[in-house]
């Protein structure tokens, strides 16, 4: 399997290099050159299989033989053994034809665990085979950092450095990162805000000389392996509800569009999907683009669904690339226009996208209302991100006879503010985390100065 850049000016890579590279040198994102296809019989044969077996069948073509089957199965098994539900991503019925796909049974209670548990293990395997060590650097405003740390804690050939703004993340979020006490896990609290932390990570990727030749690896949502791992639960949930004999629809709480793009890949690979509903919070660039052809930046609004607080949706470029029939020149021009100001999608292309994609934006007041309403109607306590999906599914669904699967992207205990605002006393942490608030923490506080951070990373890696 080979991977090409959406901007067309970087050489094609194999699986191993695409996982280790992240962003293409031309600024584009890598996508598979050709997609595997699962025909009716191949999908029908997956019904009833364990999650890990479906995962192996769905992802194997993307690896293209670069990891042997037995090893790849082992990496998958180890990744999903960390989940506290045997179904890994169980489905729950909400209404006669509306289902919740619970993606939050991993170690940090959010859907990012599904991809990061596997990505950490794949990276570690590839690095060991090359006899190399890698350094991961990331900045977090609270949520992604912990999922990346949990995915790497057991990796011998990886060191992970996560920067968070000191005293600006919640105690639960900080503790999910800082109580992972492992030699290769390094938490840095920056005396500054999230933007300071992110700027230092970006500068470190741009000039990696402080690592004297060692590889710096990005695990953000543009890494192809994360998309690949997320395709699995679309297939698993659809076959559980009768695919390929009937179609299903999905509603996805969205920000960087990595989750939804995985669903789109599943559809292109043969899964019968009738509709995708994109749910956003008040940071609604995806909704404005689909609904109004307003592809433009707006100032960031902090919301009750903070993991969806974005200005630019990085993985949307992958969808545009497909919508423009893989015309890399047109994508480069469109994104240049976008960088300089408001951009417009070609109306014919947008029309085609609207046949498959609908969108809906849910602001904070509505999130609070939905949490209350969903509990009344279904007995389920939704987290604020999932709440945007629940509302969008009801508002933008094209056909009530087709099963709607709404993706539950986080556990409500992780985002108590919204739950409390909705009038609930809170949501208890699952058993495995009951002692989170009393566990030993380990982190260092550093000034928001690039040389200090880089010296720390260089000195603490193995
Ligand atoms: C990251 C995240 C999202 C958004 O997913 P994208 O792949 O960026 O669209 C939604 N909900 C939660 C809880 C998240 O952590």
C-alpha cells in the first residue's frame, strides 16, 4: 500500500514511513493511493466476529504486509485489552431506530484511546525493528495528551513529552496525565497558556536540531494510522445492525474531522452508509462550510465541549481532496485562498458532498438542554460532545427508517461542568479510576521559553 499527499508535491510513501512521518513535506496530508474494497460477502462474513478480528480484517490491507499478520494481531489484541468492555465499542439503543456507539471504554474515557492505543504500539514495533528510538512531543489543553500518554506508557523505544498550560487544565485532566508514572512519560507544565505550549511544539518540529539526529514523531489526528484505527468501529457497528443487508447512517461530534473522515473511508470501502451528519459545537467551521459554503476562520469560542474547540479543521482537507477527484493542484489553490481569508468550495463539488453529508451546530445552551432531554427520554447521561451529536442526529437526519448511529466520544465523568449545569449532581468515575484523585503525580514546571523546553527534552529522553 502506498500513500500520496493531498498537495501532490511529496513522494509517495509506504505504510511504515507514513506512520513515522505525519504531515507531508509539501504541507499536505497523506491518503492511501488506492482503497481496499469489501464486497457484500466480505462484510457479511464479519457479522458476529469479535472487535479485534474485525479490526484485523479492516486494517490489514492498509499495512500492506509491512507488519506480519501474527505481530499485527498481537498489537491489536494488546491495544484493545486495555478497554474495560469486552465489546470494545458497544452499541446501546436509544430509541426505536437510534443507537449510541460508546467509544469511551478506553483508559482515558474518550474515543481517542481507540486510535492512540494502537498507534503507540505500531510506532514502538516499527522503531524496535529499525533499532531506533523516537521522541513524541505534543501540546494539550487537557484531553488528547492523556490518551497519547496512555498509548505510549508501555513502549520501550518511545519517549513522550506532553506540554500542558500550568494550572489551566482541570485536576481530573491533569491527573490523567501526571499519574502515569513511567520512565518514558514526561509531563511538562508550561508557565503560559495552551498557545505558548503549542507554539513551542511547532517550533521543535520545524527545527529538530536540538535532538541531534533523533526522530521527532507527531501523533496528532493527521497521522494516517489514527484514521485507519477509527475505520474499524464504523464497520463493526454497521454489521452489528444488519449491514451489508441494510444501510445505516452515522452522526459524529466533529472538530478536526479525523473521526468522520474514517467513517467516509469505510463508506468508500464498501460499507453501505446512507448519510453522515456532522455535529459541531459553536466552533462551527464544518457546519458553515457544508451548509453555507462559508469556508472561513472565526475566532475561537471556549465551549462546554472543549475537545471540539477548534478554528481550522485539519482533516477536512482529506475530504476536499476526494471531493475534487484528487486534483492536488486545486486543493493547494483552495487552501492558499483559505489561508489568506474566506474561501469558497466549487459549488458543483459541494453539491455532491451534500448528497452524503449533512451538518448541524449546537451551542452551549443547547448542549445543557440536550443532556437533560436525553436523560429524560433514554436514561442515558451524555457527555457534552456526545450531546451535540444527539441533537444533530434528531435535527438533520434524512430518513428515520435507516438506523442512526450516534458516536459517543467521551464519558460524562470527564466533563462534569456541563453535566452539573444540566442539573445533575455529577457523574461518577468508572471503577478503574476511583483513586485518580489520590494517586502519586509526577510533572515538572518550566517557563514558556523554547530553549528551556528543548534542553529538558534533550536531557530526559532515553
Ligand atoms: C477529539 C474529540 C472530538 C473531535 O474529533 P475529531 O476527530 O477532531 O473530529 C470529539 N469529541 C471528543 C470527546 C474528542 O476528544
